[in-house]
C-alpha cells in the first residue's frame, strides 16, 4: 500500500472540508453570523398576523388570543412597546369576534415603526451597501465579451 498517496488524499480531503465548512455548518463563523442576523430579520408579529388572516373562522379566536398573549401583554417575552395602548385595548376587547380587521391597526403600527429607527440602522450596515452594489451591477450593460 502506498502511504504517500494516502497522505495526499487525506490532506486534499481535509483541505476540501475546511474550505467548504463542516458537514453541519458549524465550522464557518461567517455562516453562523449570517444565520444570527437572518434570525433577527424575522418578524414574527407580522407573520403571525398573516397566519391569522388565513386561518379558518372557527380557529381565529384561539389564534387571536395567542397573538395577544405573545405580543401585547406587558409581561410577554416579545412585547411590542411601540404599539399604541388604545390599539392594544381595542384588540383585547374585540378578539372574541374574530373579525378580519382585528389586527390591521397593529400591523400598520409595526410597519410604521420599522420605517423609522430600524430602517435607518439598516442604511448604515454592510448589507445595505452590498445591496446597492448588486443593484449597481444589475444596471450595467451586458457586453458580448
């Protein structure tokens, strides 16, 4: 058996795996950082409201109470302090009716909040700069080279 050839294969495989990252993706710190930032970009409040809109009428009361408990109670882990108090009160009082427009005011408040401070922080990040670079590249004429 040729030990020299085996060593070359082991080194090549090791180099390939380290360049690609580990099998479960934990060896690449940049990938972990991207996952962390993508997790921050998830907006559970908006997606839960969208799920409420598509839920059947019989399950809407239960879904509405879960949304209120999770985002509109002061003691909740994901409490949204930027929501107006009168809006929260209206939703708590009207969630038993399970109407379509129950969370419309809340959704507008969340979107208005995201337009302000979080968006200005996004404008200063590297992600926005990369996005602008990509848009600039898309605008370039395609040559036949």
